[in-house]
């Protein structure tokens, strides 16, 4: 469609792309968006271009992907295309500093649209009596092993070491994980992957020095194996029990996969 146009509204260094919602193929839309985007950024020295579109517009999404726009977010139930029917709006953007073309541009776009999972890393510490170290947090009732969520760009091992130092003031050097467990959605959380590392058996002197050093940790507890189930979730209890019995490898929801 030679008369198809993409308009750009500009304010405060930000451009917002829009076009009439009409039947147009992805290739035509891609050419129009690409020309409008390049022209707007160069001619008006924009730092950012933004597009909002309904989540069902697959043609527009395809065109934006090919033009290097990255998915930033989702406005849930933002529009009502039919009475009583609510749909999401997707927010795409392209910054002037973004790499748009070539392999890096393609990878950057894919990184914004592909699924992501939380990555968690915990550590199993025991004392000379065989008790397990559990942390009582300030934000939930169940206790858990030392550790937490791995930061973006951080390895699970490094994340576990960092969390242990933050929570307990204890510096550790970890090796191979004991298990990698896939956790299904739970209590409003999406699914996640958790690594549990072996912190070894701590001597009595070290045990005596361990205390909470983070505002999110209310207290630390050394718990006998037969009492662990009273304080942790059912899933965590399955995993810790399996670990103490010598379990190693990959599991799903705390159940070994054979």
C-alpha cells in the first residue's frame, strides 16, 4: 500500500509512532516503521521512540521485531475492544543508543521478548551435630536455606556466595551445585529454577559466630533433620530431605527425575 504512512508525535525528546489500524502486510509496515524511526531519531535528535499496540496485532509485533524495537512491558486489561472484553496493550521502544541492525540488534530484540525465569541459589550448611541452618525472614512465615535470587548477569554460584555474605556475614567459596530444581508457579510467583550448593559441615567456632547481618533476616536457626518439616514449605522439605539422604542431580518440584 503506497499511501500507508507512519506518523510520529514528538515531545521532550521522545517520539511516539502511530498509524491507522488498517489491513497492511508485515513487510509494508516494517518498511514504513523503519523509515519513520530512522528519520525521526536523526532529524529530531530523539533519545527514544515508543509504540503501543494491542496484544493481538501479530503483524505489527512482527514488523516492530524486524525493526529492532524491544518489548518493554505490558499494560494489563488496558483497552476494551468489545463490551466487557478487556485486552492488554504492549509497549515497545527503541532508544537512539540501541544497536538495531546486525546480530547484536537481533539478539537484543530477542532478549526482550523471549521468556525469562527467576534464578535462585541457596546453600545447605550443617553443623557437627547434623543440624541444618535455616533463616527466619521478616517477610514470610516459612523459613529457608541461606541464599536468594540471583541478580541479572550473575552466576548462580556467585549469587549464592553474595547472598550468604549479605545475610550472615560469612564468606564462602562454593563448588558444584548439589541439585538443580525446577519449581512450578506458587503463591502468585511464576516458575523458577533453583540451585542448591553444599556449604559443608561448619565447626563449632564458626557456628557460634553466625548471626543475621541483613535487615530481612529476623533470626538464624540450627534445626534437626526430623524437625525441618515444621518450619519450611512442603517443597523445601522434600528437597532438603532428599539432599540429606544423599540426593544429587536434577529435580522438579523437589521430586528427583530418573
